[in-house]
C-alpha cells in the first residue's frame, strides 16, 4: 500500500456480534490501524471479542439488554432486532463519554456492520460521519432484494414443485437457492433486511468482496447506489489480523496436518452458527470414513442438535478411521486452509469461509444451511465451478463420492484447476494496480477527507 497517513484520528468500529461478522470488522480495523488511524471497537457484552488479541485497539463493551432467554433461544434474527432496539442509548452515551474524555482524539468516522443499523442513527445524531461494512457477498444482497420483491408479489413462500425452477432474471439461482431463512418469521427477516439494506446517511459502503468474483453484481449495485462502494476484499488477506475467534482454537490439528501428504486432507467445518441432527452427523462420519481420504473435522460444541460433544460420534467410527481423522472443537481455519496438506474444504459456505477457501485455491463441497450460504453454494458449483453441492439429504454414499471427486478423481480435475486460477485472479486484485488495492487507497483518502 501507499505510505502511511500521519493521522492519529480515531475511527470507531461497531461489529455485529457473530463470528462471521467480527472477523472481517477486526481485519478492517487492523488495516486502518496500519494506515495510522487509532481504532476504538465498541461492542456488545454478548459474544464480545477478546481485547487481549488486539492490544493495538481500544475496546469498549456496552450493555446490550439481551435476556438470558433471548440468548439461549438461539434465534439470531430476534437477537439482532433486539440489539438494534437496545443498544442505541448505550452506544451514544459511550461515544459522548469518549469524546469528552479525549477531545484531542477526534472521532472522524463510525464504521458499522450494516446489520447494526442503529449505529447510523447514533452517528447522525452526534454529527459524526458513518460508513457501512457489508460482510456477505454482493450477489446475496441482490438476491435478498429479490426475496423481498417476490414476497411482495405473493410468489413466496414457493411450493416444493418450484424449488428447482430458475428465479426469473437471476441465473443461475433456483428458488431453493434464494437466501431465505427458516430461523424466524418473514416479518422479522424483512425488517432486518430492509433496515440493513438502507444506506441512509452513510458516506460509503465497504464491501468484503473482490471484483473478479462478483463483477456483474457489483456493476448492478453501483448503479443502484448513490454513495461510493469500496470492494476491498478478501479482508483476511489484506490484513491478516490476529485471531478474533470466540471459541478457543485447537492448534494441535496443525501438527496432525504436518504428517499428511500434499493436498490429501479434506477439511470439514460448518461454521459458527449452522447445526445438524444426529442422523446427518452419522452420515457425515461414515461418508468421510468410507472416502478413505484423511480428514480434519470441526465439530463445534452445541452444533449437533440434542447431543453433547462427547456423545456425538457413531459407535465404531473412531476405531474405523484411526489416525486418518482429526476432530477438533474449533480450528485455526485460515491457517488450516493455507496448509499444503489441505486439498478440499467441505463447508456450509458462509461468506468468510468461501473467501478464505477461494483465496487459497481450495475446491469445495457445499452443504449450505440457510440464508446467504445457499447463494454462495450455487455460485461455487455453477458460476466459479470450483466445487460440488450436496443437494439432497446428507447420505454417506453421496458424501463418499463427492469427497473422491473433489480430491482425487479425474472428473474433479477441472474444479481443482479452476480453484487455482481463481486464487491467482484474487491475488492480482490485491496487488498494486488491482481493484482491491486501489479501493483500499481510495477508502483511506475518503476517510481522511471526512
Ligand atoms: C454466519 C452465517 O452463517 C453466514 O451465512 C454469513 O455469511 C456470516 O455469518 P458463519 O457460520 O460464522 O457465518 O461462517 P463464515 O462466514 O464462514 O465465518 C466463520 C468464520 O469462523 C471464518 O472466518 C472462519 O475462518 C472462522 N472459523 C470457523 C474458525 O476460525 N475456526 C473454525 O473451526 C471454524
């Protein structure tokens, strides 16, 4: 990047308190800190990041008003709506105190996750400029608008018979790929989507995406939007920050990876939110066992409905796979995906996991669970053509075939080659003269001008 700015002016970041949102926000903070800005992270008590991982930032936790029942309900949409309703006053009070205590360290901008839309109202009230960070794909954003439109025209919910039909004007998405969610009511979905989609007085939108992945979606969004859009991703490569994991990373899997042959391991993780049932777990286990490939499998505590971590695996499975399998509760995923032994990623297709895999040239098996994951799975298998989607209920035979196709069989060779090509294209975007590189410089210029 260009030389550092001399500014010691303060930027306030407000992340959405889920792993897939905290990571890109703190990576953005790391980049902006390297440009000379001082970074203050204001965050909820719920899922609060660990300040000791980022001694270069100042952290301010604020009361979020969530009840124990709300948190244990796991209803993410209800939680996000509650946070938007509850945090406004405490955020404003915290900012006012910060400004009074250190008037010399002026807050020049608030950067907030688009889902934490209450932050914009606070910024406006305090007369501080704001910028939005969007942490999922542009294509998902457009597809979400399509969901709202289709619903308003009474085309949603769609009957099962339409599930494989293409969505008009949204090639190659089918109705089943639309980023709907069965996690809450449509009313709440729509409230969140509309509010997060509304730019209001934001000065710009920062998007954690890369031009070479989403050219046509970016062109569309640029036409619709009145403010500059900075597609500056993939943020985890732009600013390889310290870990911001909410769960402890089990680094012992790296020693296990060291013992495996080049590109032989399939890495399996369904992210920080998705969960599966006992039956699906059994199919996954035997599919992996029967594939004969080494695997590194993240089974997140609480991710298997109704089971404790130590009672999750089917009988006889551990004995059957022996040293060929490594199972952890949480992995240092970015490090895992850069490891030479990893040749494939079986993922739920959250946007961070997708970007992390594509930028290392690792082809994917896709089992999306909800929302944007379905859009990304379709793009991975049909647009970028660097993976296979498991379309039906998880079944061991299909899993075994998918793993072998992705990792070893001749018919997977095209995917492996395209994944490598895409990695190189992403690298070009990040280098001097590339799109992400230029947008990062423009972003710094814009912030300096606020
Ligand atoms: C959630 C939603 O499910 C997703 O659809 C949306 O795009 C973002 O928020 P999440 O499950 O958190 O996604 O997935 P993802 O976006 O992939 O983010 C997970 C993050 O956790 C990644 O940065 C990944 O590197 C990290 N991770 C995951 C680990 O560090 N270790 C693990 O074991 C698993």
